[in-house]
C-alpha cells in the first residue's frame, strides 16, 4: 500500500503538469527503453539494476500507465495550488530519476523527431561525440557528427521506419566520425508513437562492439593466415612429392642399368673373386632400388595419386603369398613362420590384393628383421558388420626385440624407427610402417601395436571389406568324407605350428594327437597307439624328424604308418632318408598344400611311384636347361618381389623396370629374350610401351612380351594381343602359367614375322582409304564430289602441310612438346579423311616423342613428309 501511494501521487502530478500527452510520452519512453535494452543486450536493465535510482524507474513506469488513464479527467479535477506544487516537485523528482537512469546506462540512447533531429540523448551518447552535456545534442543530426556516407544511411534507415513502422533490430554499423575515428555499433531503432498511435519520431539504442569486431578481425586474420600456411604446406608437400617422384625416376634409371649390366657380367666366365664383386654390386643396387621404391610409394601417397583397385581375390592366397616372400628372409635365422585364418573370415573379398599384400609384407619383413629366434605368426579374424560387409583384423606377432613404450606412438610416423641404433643396426628408411598406415586408412581401417621390450611385438590392423560369393576357395571348408575319422600324429616343438595344423586337420573331421616332444610321441606309438598318418617337423631339440622317423618305423604300430616331413630347408637336405617319407611339405604350411598332401597320401588321387607333394612342380634348374634373359616391367614393389621370387625358384634372374619408359630404355641398352610386362603402370603403361617397342626395335631384337594383368576379361586379352604382346597371363600369376609362358619363349631374341604391327607384304596400302572418305562425306550429308567436302579436303591439305612443317621445325629446335602436339593433330585429322597410313605414321612420331626418343622420331618425319605427298596426290586426283 505504501509503495502504491508513493507511485500514484507523482503520476497524478505529472498528468496535471503536462496533460495527457506528457503522461503518455513518459509511459512510452520508459516502456520503450526497457524493450530496447532487452532486445539490444538481452538483459532486462530496469529489473536487474539495484539502488534508489532504478527503483524510481520501475515506479515511474507504473505511474505512466496510471497517468495515461487519469489525465483524460484533468479538466474535471480541481486541484489546490499546494497540490500542484507538490505534483511539480514529484515531476522534477521523477525527471531526475529518468535522467539518472539514462545516464547510468553505458549504451547510447537517443530520441529523434521526424526530421531525424535529436530531441533527447543520454550521457553515453553525448560522450561518444566528445560532448559533456546531452543537452548539446538537441537539434543536431547525424550529419553534424558522422561522414556524409554514414549519416545518409542512418537518415534513410530512420525514414524507412517512419514510413513503414517496422523496427530496425541489431544492425551492425561501421560509424566513421568526422575526426576520422571508426567505431562499430550494434543499433536497434524503433518507431516513436503518440497517444493516437501516430508515428512522431524514432528512438534507438546503440552498443559499441568495436572490441568484438577487432577480435573477430584478428580471428579472421589468424584463420586466413593459418589457411595460407596450410596451402603453402600443401604446395610444399606436393613439390616435395613431385621432387621425390622425379628423383626416384632419375635414380632408378642408372640403377636399372647397373643391375642389368651386372647381370650380363654374371653371365660371363668370372673368377670366384670377380663373381663375388659382381654379386655384391648387384645385391647392393637392388637394395638401393627397393629403398627408392619406398620413397616413390610414399610420395604417391602424400600427393594423393595412389588409388586402390577393387577386384575380388582369395584372402588366404594373399596371406600365403606374403609369407612366401618372407620365407627366404626367415630361413637363415631358422624362424618358424605360420598363419591361422579363422572360420569367420570370408573366403574371398573385394579390394586391392596388391596393396593388402604390401601391408602384410611390410609387417612381416619388420618382424623377421627384428627377430633372431622364435617365430612370426599371422592370424586373421573377422567381424560381420551388416550384410556382406565385414571388418577383417590381421595380427602379425613376433618374438623379437620389442619396442620401447616411449617410442610406440612414433613408429608410424614418416622416416621414423624405434631409435637411432635401430637404423644403424638394421637399416631401412623408416617408411614401411608409415606407408602401411596410409594404406590401412585408405582401406577404411586402423593400425596399432602392442609390444614389450625384449619379448616381441604384435602389430594389428583392420580393413573394411565386402565378401564376394561364387569365388572358389582353394581350401575345402567343413568335414571332408575322405579324411573324416582318420587319426593323425603331429610332432612339432613349436606351439603355434602344432595348434594351427591341428586345428586345420580337426576342421576336416580328423582326430589329432599332437606332441611337443619327439620322445613323448615315440613313447605313445611304442605303447601301441596307432595312427593313419604322422606329420613330423624336421628340426626339433633332442631328436630331429629324421631320427624320429627311423625309430617310429622300427615299432610295431609305426612300421607301415605314412610319414610326412615338415621342413624349411627343402627336400635336397633330406639326403638318402627321403625314401622314408610319403611326402614333404615346406613351411609355412599352406592349408591347400596340406589338404592335397593328405589326399595323395591316403590314395584318393592317382599317383605314380613315390609320392612327393609340393606347392608346384618347380624345376630349379629350368634356367640352365632353357636360358632366357628376362626383363620385368612392374611398378609395384611387392609384385616385383613376387615375380622375382617365382623366377628365382626356376633359376632365373630378372632385371627390373618400374614403368614402360624404363622398359624401353632397358631394351635399347641391351637385348632381352622376354619382357614380363605389367599392363597398368604410371608414366607409360604396358600397352603403349609394347606398341613403341614393336615400332622402335629392329626385328632381330624384338623380345617376346608376356602381359601380366589383373583384368581377366576376353576383351582385355584381345587388347593386349592387339598391342603386340605375345602371351597373356592373369594376376595373381600362378607358377604353372609362368612356366608355360617361359617355355614357349626362345632363348634367341627374335620376332615372329606375322606380328600384328608388321606388314609382311611389300604392297603399300593406298594413301587414302576411299571407304573411310566416303563415310566422312556421308557424315557431312554429302558425297565426295560435293562442294563442302571439297572445301574440307582443301582445308585439310593446307593445314596438314603446315603441321608437317611444324613437326620438322619443332624437331630442329628440340621442342618435344611442339612436335608431339603437331603429330597428334595430324594423326586425328588424317584419320578423319581416310589418310590412314599418314595417321599411323603421325601416331608413331607422337609416341616416340612421348617416350623421349626424339632422334628416332626425327627419322620418322621424313616418312611423314613422303606419305603426305602421296596423300596430297590422291586427294587432288579425287
């Protein structure tokens, strides 16, 4: 009640003093201030402020409403003089409160009339212009304080509010003062209305946001700078990658020459010391070439130029091939190699078998490199995600030196190894794991490691893969009727080998008894235990496999038991004792190899003589019986190693080229009987390289070219043969296919006379194919004798003459790009008008230039000029 009385009395006196209009304006002003402050700042200033001044504002706001109602009765009220004076005092008090409130607000508050002249301002507003008294603002406009550009825009905004009644809320403005100061403001302006709702002006509130704008500008500048740095870093990375790629190519070229020449040297009579020197040169060169290939792979990844293939492949074969590549590296250390693939893993998946094998080879190479004794084991498991999609996890475990915990987080970084001493002792670029990490991530997976110093490491990685149906598995799945129920004795001192072989045998329905100790196995057989087959490891402590076999065959239960020997050394190391065994298997044991061995031993397949099961029927002396000089053109380092390993098993030694250009350079440097040519290679692919080889090399120096490609469609085969290749084998290359292909090649470099690109007849084809010219005329909607076609012929003859001249000049000026461009243009236009021989000659020049054979291309220009003369004569005659 006391508050109400305090509030109503000043309100009534305000109404008496200023009438209805004054009370209403007061009410609108304070209501508007509250709304403006709330909109502009998000803070209800009147409600939030404390102290007598702000309580007065709240009071005055309520009073304004009362005054608006009561002032209409002004004429009927009779007030004593004393009351009027009292009301005037109250009015002055409330006016002071209003002024105190407005001046205490840090944001600029102002009121304008319809001409945008200031009629009221607060202290903050006045001070923003360097004025000490808000009264100094009255009657002035924005043009008195700001530049014309800003003042004109503010005037336009206010006139729009007066015209439409629509408020302007939160506009961020760049205010330029007459003295040059720039201040950013966030401004809200509202229409000011009288008691009848007519707009009589505007009022607004502006907040200084200069600090925020400066912070935003600083942030934007920082972001822009960061972006520029990122772009610069990307450009630097690209430049570095291009440099590495170019340098790798430049380094590989002389290295290939060194390797090739030492190969020729090794084929000549040498003393023992000379042969040792030559083999050292070749081996060191091949090591350096492998390091360079790592750099090239890494540069491709960093430059984003490495793409993954999506082809179906058998996962087990990929793992086995990787282990085969590492086996020669593990054999001198007598390391056990083994692998296990869980039943949950799909037999075939869609992906890039070459790159997956590269990851496995990198991890296995490291495992063997850093393990002096023990074992290296690969395990594969899978988790179904949805439908045919799986997450496949690989683990490569070793018993090597392990990794310090403080280095584990760094080993996947580029050019990084466990520590400096590792690099000194074991060598390497430190790129293998970095490349593997990139490849794994490209396959939708991740890679990590668990390790304990002195106790070995396990590297894990996952890939996302889609299972592929209807791809035959090399290994039967589930119980096999021909094997089920048979009892097998397995003797191997290695836990992993026993577990893996035993698990595989049990999956086919066989009963397995495994022993770690040869003596324990012998005791079991001597006690009368009978088995249908015994699988014995060659190297075991205390008693090796040969001794155990001899003693088993002396027992009653083991006298007629078939024996299978596991060895890492090969059959030749068995000596005379091989007659004791029904079969031999080389470790790591492949499941398909094990299955075929069992079927053969148990007589489920026809055999002749003593059973001797191997992965393939390989003759290590084939190279002596059928000598060939072989060039391997393959860009992927893992595929190189696979092919080289297969050739080595046959006794061959191959030189390397990493793309078509290098293959051509190698063939011009020396003669080869056979080129194993990958079809997909960078810089120049196998098809284009083959066409150039057929064009450039003399007939008596032409090699047999064997195409190797993952594309297995009939049209792919036809494409290879049409390009001039002799034989086509699909990837992954099988040993039987390679042997058959090499056996079909002669040891003397010679070409077949009936090759696609050679013309046996001495009859020259017509300069212009009339059928092709007629087809062109039909496309033009005319015949050969019509005016438009004649005009096209005339235009072609003039243009072709200029192009031939350009080719001659470009060659004289050593302008390879100009020569290639002119030849390409002449090739296309000549083919259009049926001048097919000229088109082919132009194409030949273009390809020679692209291969860097400028001198040979120059020799062809004379033929182009002669052929053009024939074409001109034929077309003019038409």
